[in-house]
C-alpha cells in the first residue's frame, strides 16, 4: 500500500479526551512495564467482536507491531468492548521512547486520545485513537512523535479496582489473555517532510478563509501604533510544513536586522506609486494552529499600513503542506488568496509610539553608553544603584596584621564594638590599611569590601593563594606533600605523593574554585629506576585562568615552564613528561569578553563578560615522586623510601572593593590576588630528586569606585627594559620553587631545576570607574577617573598615563571598564518602525497609496512635551519652580480658552476604532475636529475641579472624547475634563518607600525648587537603520541617515515649531528612546556637577518610568 493510498477517515474523532501527560522518564516507564510482567505481543489482526466470557481485550492496532508510524499519523486501537475514555491517559497507556540505538530516552509523548469512527463514519466506542501533536519547529522535533525514535506502547493491565489501567464501560480492566498488551512503532528517519509525514490529503494546501480585522466602516484600519492591531488570519484545509522556509515565523523585528528578514511564501503586498509594484509589507507571522483538520496562520503588520491601498494576501504555489506537497503543478491555483483596502485617510493622522516597557526585547543591550544599565522589571524602567553597602558610622583601619575568614569572622572597626561578619562581605564607611599592616583573607567565599566613603591602601590587602608544601623530610613518601590552601574562593593546590599505601604514579591535579576537581594544573609523574644522577620526577603543571603561564615574563617564548608546563624529569624509560597546565577559564572564541560585567571599549563597542560571576584562580598540580623501583612501584613495604614531590600552589582568590568614594593605593600599598607557589621536591625542597609543584594561577581583583581610582607609582614600570616588579595591584601567577636557587618569581637568572613546577597563569584585574571626557588626553574617556600619581605627587596624562596603566605597576594588564553603579543609569530602546508614515503630498484624492492632501505635512511629524529643550538641562524633566515637580498645565480649549470643559451627560462605555473606550460627551464643541489630541492625557474633574483621575485619549470629535478603558475604571462624580500634553508617567518612592507620582524630594537652589532625583529623555530618528551612512569627523562617528547625526546623541527639542518642522521635512520613519536617570541632580550642570543630595545605600528616592509615548502626525 502506498502512502497516497493510506488515507483514512480516522482523523475525525467523536469524543476527545485532551490530556496533559505526566513527565516520566523513559527508563522509569520501562521499569514500570517490567514490574507489571507484560510480555511483548504482536499487533496483528484478530476477529472483531467480544472475546468469549466478555473479557476486555485489545484485538487490533494500526499500524501493527513493529510497523512504521509517521509523525502525523493517528494510531488506532480496536477493543473487544466499548472503552471508558475517562480511564485512558498517559498512566494507563504508557509510551517508552527509544533512540536509534535502542536506548531509552526521557522524552514525553504528547497527543490526544479520542473515540474513533467506524467505516460508516459513526462513533464506535470500541475504537480508541491517539493523535500525536504536530511539530512546529524547523527540525520537526517538538511534536508528539519525533524522527528516528521507536515507541513501545504498553497498556497497563491490573485486576485491582483502583489501579491506573484502561477499562471498558463496565469497569473491566484489560484481560491477561488479551491478544495485544503492547506493541512497538517505528518513526521514520530523515529531514524532509516527505520522509516524515503521511500525506493525508491530495493536493497542496488551500486557503479556506481569510479574515481581516479591525474594520473601520468597510475598510481595514491603518494599524496605527496606538490602535487595535490589524490581524490577517488565513485558514488552510490541511496542516502545513512548519519550517521557517515555508512559514516565515519568529523573525527578528529589529530594524537593524531588516536585511536578514525574508517574506517567505506567505506575505502581504501592494502597489506603491513611488516604491513600485508588489511592495512588500513586513509582518510578524505566527502559526497559531496546525492540526490534522487544518492550519491557522496570522499575519500582523509591523507598523502603520499605507492608507488608501489595496493590499493583496499572497500564498505562493510553492507553499508546502506538512508532507511537502505544493500547488506548483496545479494550473488552476491562484496565489492571491485575498484582498482588502485600507482607510482612505487623506487628511493628517495622529498616532504615537507607545514604548512597551514590558517587552524587554525592545531594549538595546548593545547600545554604546557608559552609564550603569537601569533596571527593567515588570514593565517599569527604574534607576539602578547596584551598591550593596550600608549607611554605617564604622571605619576599618587595623593597626596590626589581620586574617579575615570569609565564612565567618569578627572584625574590630576603628570606632565601636566588634562586628560579626558572615559570608565575606565587609561593609564600612572608610577603609584604611596603614603602612606595614597586612590584611589577608581565608575561607571559601570572595572577600568583598564595601565603603560608603573612601578606601586608602598604604599596607597590603591580599587574597593570595597558599604555597604548596616543599618536600623536606626524607623517607616519608607515606606522608603527602600538601597542596597550597586556596583563600577567598581560590582553588586548592594538588598534593604530591598522595598515595599512602604504595608509590604514587602521578601527583594530584590542582583544583578549581569550590574544590572543583581536575580544573587546575596536571600533576607531575614519577621517575623510576636506580638512583643515579639525573633521574628525577617531573614537575606539576601550573594552574591557568586568563593565560596558561606568564605570557609577559622575561623568557616566555623560550621556556615551556614559564608557559605553564611542569618541567620534565628523567627515568629508566627516558624523559618523564611534566604535568600540563590547567585549562583556560575563558573558553569561547571571543578574546574581547574575558572578564566579568559589561564593557564598552575605546571605540564604543559593547561586550558582556564571559564570566557570569567573579571567580578565583585554578591551582597547580603536585610534583612527581622518584622511586628506585624499576617497575615504578616499590610496594607497601618500602615505598616510603621514595622521594616526594612538592605540593602545588593554590589559586588566587577573589578580592572586590566597591566604594562610593576614591580608592587610593599609595607608594607603599599593595592589593594582590596572586597564585601560590608550588613547593620544591626532595631533597630539602630543591627538586634534585623529585618534581616541584606547579604554581597556582592568579585570581581576580576588581576595584570599583563611583568617584576614582588613584595609583601612586611604585618605582619604574614593568614594561621592558625596566622590568620593575614593585607592583601596586596584582593577580599574578605563582611559580614552582627550587630551594635555594629559585625562591621568588621575579629573578631573571638562576631559573631553578629543570623539573620545577610550571608557572601559574595570570588572573584578571578590573578597574571600574565612571567615564570622563578625555580631559587627560589619553584618547579614552573611560580612564579619566583613573589617576596615576608620579613620584613627586603629580598626576600624569596622555600617552605616559596609558603606558603606566597597562604596563606600569599592575599585573596583569587591567581591564578598564564602566562602574556598574553611580548617580547615573540609563537604557536605550532599539529602533521602532512607524511603517508607512512617509506620505505623498497630493492635490486631489485620486488613486494611489500613501497620499495626503496638500498642504498637510507628509510626516512623520514627531512632537513631545514635559522636558526642557535647551541648555545644559536639555532633556531633563521640566518642573514647576514653585514646587520642583512635573505638572503639565492644561491646554486652553475653544475661543474662551477653557481649562476645564464640563460634561454634557454621564460617561458611557463604547467602542472606538475597534477599541473599548469610555465616551464623554462635552457640553461645548471646543475640541479640534481632526482628532489631534489623540494620545494626550485627559484629567477628569469632580466638584470644585478636583482631579479624580487621568486617562489616555484614544480619539475625539469636537464634542466627544474617547478614553482608553485599559487605564482602569472611571471614578465616580465626574463633572468635567481638562487636556494635558502629558506623555510619560514618573513615580518615586517617598521616605517611607511609598510609591507616589512625581519626582519625590526637592531642594532649593537659585531661588527655585528642584527635584533631588530626576530623569532625562531623548529621541533619535533614522531613515533606515539597516542602511546607515557612516563617516568620521574629529574623532567622532556620524551617520548621515540619522538625526541627530552624531552617534550616541539625542534630540531634546520636539516642542518648538521650528525644530518640529525641520525634523518633519527630513522624514524619518524610525525612532528610538533614551532614558537616563540622575540621582543627584544639579540644575547648573547636571551632567558634570553632582548636586547637594548624594544618593546613599539607604536612599529610597529611586525614580521609576512607568509609561511613555512619542506622539506624531503623519
């Protein structure tokens, strides 16, 4: 029988049981089947009718046992007695899924059980069908059945009255003597629809109906951004191939990616007088339903539709059904399956971009700004201040060496009683480590120091990894050489000679943070054979982090040990390979994201760090032993005479300083997260017999200041030829020691024994500060607030400063980044398309799309209100000098310049342009008849003109105002309304953390009240973001197709008639929004001067943007 012939009426079920399957593993299901003692029985045919004695039996299955089942094929089961459908579910009919190798896989089968129809088309309760859910993805793997799988279908049988089992309508469970109790079906393999699906209907897919909504009269709405969206719904007579090459669904709407979008085989088009015939209208396409009965596909236009256009709905003949069949060979097929006309709308239209703050995808994560990113949650944009410190009077300044445990410790501040600290987070006001004092950390957690004031390091602040144990004692191979102990999140070093019952073949591999096994350097190997000159165990490999070994050391290119490899040994079988260095922490192919956090490069590119959280360094491996046994195993009786290798050095920890004030490291100060050194092997830790332990990698040092970082020069720079190793900040790798010739890293001669441990890799140093304006002449605005102070106390600048930042007193080279907390924070949206808002100015209403009668502005003409438009405060919220609050005045209405218009009657509910509204009839026809106050705000007034509430105006005539019902229920007692050019809502918590409209606290300056915290709004516009016209001028980047042309800048004046006219003339159909918060506003120069109200960790005055519209006329 061919696939074409195998067409049945079984797709029509009479009664349906839709079930949600329990997510059980296939292995668990198989075990359950075995526990029920079921045997594999064939699915062949048997005579119909009841089994003797009325027993309930499964007598036929189609497909039969070991038969092929297509991904869209209904499975039919014939029983001897009528089935109780209420007992049919995925617990009583068990599917065990196996892959092509026969291995059970934990996949859930999804579909619908139903009563089937007999050959007469009538429901037959003895027939049970299972219809798998159809897939919706390109690989056809998310449906009920999947390609290349086998499905063992088991009917659970039990004589218990309460067991989960299929029963007949008399309550009988499946008989133990049933001819069929289970069967296996095999899904086809392949990737093409014709291989995977059963063609159940002759011919390609045909459209059975086209529905378009909403209608305005007899024509379709223009799909204004503030209206009910237009939807074009197509129903097909059969399921369709869900692949994106067929149904162009889930495409990226970002206008920057417009060139990558394809219209596919189903789309909308129209003929445009300027753009030409068959102009494509971009839509979002969704496959809303795809079942055996047919498919439903909906097209939703991206933005405004062309007015007065005849739009064609096109389904190409190449459009495929689920089995891959098309209408290409059907000469009668017509590709235009529907037509509709849009509103004539020859006059000016009024709309608004409603920035949907609840859709996180509208925000641009790659936008190039250096402020911290504002918070976006639940449709609200909120100023961020990600500083975890607390307002405290306590300062920290120990007078002697201190070890702080990051699990739990007690800290003595300079002022006040001792403080218990758990978790490694140490909050203070000011922190000062005096000269000669060392503060170090132990324990498993990062060491985090929070300062609401300043930090000054004149002594040492360290989270260095511990050194591995040097092997000194002889005849003690049964006592392992200990690895260095990781501190503040660093990994522990690998042990040497760790086998306590026989010779140790290889030293232990170093650990990663959190005791991660195997993450560090590999252990060195044992040397075997008679004791003689040159027979030595090999060295352990160094731990790695950002690098393997030290890539900027004296001899990196010529010394494999400096590159992280353990030094090789020698034995009776020749060279003994040293341990390999550990794996790099950064594993992707992008070298520009080797950090934690968000980076904006010198040229404005944005990268998000590969690290999801700060982490410590990886440890070095233990050194290899030496044994006199030729077999390499001396045996339990004498192995303790083996010579022990040295322990591996621990990885450096995590040290984070977050300060609101300056962080200063003086000429005597040091902040370090160095890897521990590997211990030397016997004898006397010299490596003359056994291998040395590998060095641990450096960890992470992260210095964050909302003000600045100041580093005093310690001497000459590390840059060659000086190679001065008196550093200020380090996350350096340890080395393998060789006593007495190599007991420290920075020695250019006497490298030590050839079997010493490998160098640990470099960690990561991050300096995070606010940006500046390149006042220091380095060519990088991000380093303005990193100050390098020379030996006479003067800051350096220009190329000299750049050299000292990256090659001076910091190892490894620091990553200079924006600080993630400050008084500023911002977000920017992606480009938003307005669609066919560029109109053709005409003098008559003849045929043709996108026409507007002269002298109306062809658009789009954007406008906005509520922000200052010029000067240093441009874009900041315009506030009343008497109150310091945002309070847009009412618009005078009618010849009498009314501020409040009385209602003619009580409001009623209605529908306007397909949208639910409240209709408010006015006592006077004082509104413009063109609807130009659409998207303004109506304030509703009660007795004594008290404001009772406010609603968005959806539309209006001269005497009727339509208000958006989505804004809530109408208040009682409405007597009148006023209209305000209010296009955004900002709310701020008060001192009691109660959210209230407005900007919150105010302060007096220059004879006026001003908000302590506020926000700045700006807009940019574009002709086509996917086709920029870029150029450089004076070190800045510009785009001729953008307004404003300078990248990263935004327009603030959309209120003055001259600015609006100039912008409208240029015709930009794309817009984006900038929102920038300022938590310490200074009206004299808010971008460069802090105000008198610095934000603190306990501040509640964090403003929130709840709604924002950008109105425009077109």
